[in-house]
C-alpha cells in the first residue's frame, strides 16, 4: 500500500507542476469583435467586446468553470469510493 500512496503523491506533485506551468501560459483569441485572453489553466483574464473590456463576463465564466471543476472532483470522489 505504501507504493500506492507514493504513486498518488507523485501524481499530485506532477499535477501541481503542470498547473503552475499552465498558469504561466496565455492564449489570446479574437473572433467576430470579441477578444478573449485566457491562461493555460483555463482562467479568463480579460474579455473585450468591440474594443470595450467586459470583465464581468470573465468573472462569471471563471466562477462557472470553478463550480464545474468542484462538481467533477466531487463526482470523482463518489465514484472512487463506490469501487
């Protein structure tokens, strides 16, 4: 069982490194008058529509993404406890 725990810790460390690396990356997409600036970890930094910054949209989408990630984590725990 100790090997299993070690493997889990190693996976957690790798996931944390990946998360940190993704936070350093930025993607900018412009389409139909909308410009989105997003980090690699799917955090929206800025939403611009027809030259006007609308960060209320970014905040709402970021909150939605956070909630769905929490839901996914909860479901994963539920499923793992069933088996």
